[in-house]
């Protein structure tokens, strides 16, 4: 028996996978963490990962560029609700190391790529992920992560 979501969905499974592909999102986040690790061995807060992931993958970098393109941070907030599950999966796969206490807010949990995650990424690195990695590195150079840039991203540009 199909669940209610599947029973009444008019979207073909192939199209749904294009937009809701958890494994692809996991690899994109791993690519981002790996890219950051090339420049710094520090633990990265989840809020910073959300920031750079959104700028690159949702083209929200246009908020910081001199364009007349209207942008909305809705995709940022949607991804924010999914990042927790991705982090749990990555930790279960031993792709990342976590640094947090019970009192740490989700966005302040810090993560770092593990040797297992680094090896897995390097083994599965394709042309797509090499290009994405270059986009991440370019984004790091263009926009620095701090409280004011995070606030600007959350407000969007109309």
C-alpha cells in the first residue's frame, strides 16, 4: 500500500529525485566541508555550512553581487530544516567529526571532515564535484562568513 504522499503525488519519481535527493545533498555537503578543510583544519559551525551551501547551490551569492536579480532566502530556510538529518547520516557513516555539547544549539554544532570522509570524497570525486569544489572555493574568496553577511542572506534581496 502506498503512503498518502506517494498515492496522491502527481510528480514522477525521476523528477522528485532531481529535487529531493538526500544522497546528492550529502555529497554536496561533504564536498563543501572537504573544500573548507583544504584551507583550514578547524571545525566549522553548521551555520557556516548552511551559508556557503546556499550561496553556491541556490545561487544566493547574487545577494552580495551588484545584480538586479531578485532573490529569496526561502531555499536557505528549506535546506536549514534538512541539514540536521544530513549531519546525522554523515556522522553515522563516520564522514565527519562533531564538536558539541548537549547545550549546543544545532546551528552552533561544529563539524570537520574525518579521514574516512576525506577518503570517500576523493574516491568518488567526479568532474561534477570538482567543478562544485571550485565554486565553493570561489565563493569563500568572494563572501566572508560573519554575522552581518548571514543576516543579509536571511533577509534576501528584492
